C-alpha cells in the first residue's frame, strides 16, 4: 500500500496515531572525576587535561508513537546497529506495544516510519517486517512530496 492510500483512507482514525518510529543517536560520555580542593587566595588551580581525541560513546535506540515512548535500549560501547540487532529490537518493540497500546497493536495495526539506512533496507529486516505484519512507510521527505501532490490535486 502506498502512503497516499493511507492518508486518504484514514478518515476516522488519524494516520499519525498509527505511526511507530525509531531513531538512533550516538551519546558521548566522559566519566572523569574532579577533585574538590580549597585554594588559598592567589593560588592557581590545577590544570585539567583536555578530553581524549577518541572519546567514549554509546548508541541509544529509541522507539515511540504519538502516545509516547515505547522502548529504548543502549548498545554496548563501540557497537553499532546491524540488521540482526534491528530485527531483535522489532520483536521487543512489538511485544511492548501489544501491552502498552493494545488498540494500536490489535485493531489499527502500526505503520513503521523509518529512514533509509542500510539496516532498515536489509533483506533480514524486510522479512521480519512481513513476518510481524508491520507495514513500512517511506522516508518523510517522500511522504511530504505526496502530501503536496494531494493538496494540489484537491485544489483543481
């Protein structure tokens, strides 16, 4: 089904109430401990070294709907998302969604809005989406283009 079809057929329920989306974000962290010391008047504080060139970072994945947060997870330090990990995340999210938002899960059927990363386009991911019954929407800039086309066609 095309995104255009979703926009037209959803008159009673807003399409925005059906969208499930996710994002990944690198978070830099630095766990340096600073000492508190009393300085005499005119005494210079100790110099603090600049952070390392290669700082520690961890990846956060967040899943949400218009009703709020569904799931989040921190990957081990230095690890990135793979297609297999993304498929495991989809399983976890669908289980949580069934409990947190049963109406969306059972009756409305969520629409997965995701970006065009390689992980989201992998064969494993496509198979998992079909298996779970999730329908994927295109990237937002494509949906916005279709919205503009709809607006123009209704004006004519």
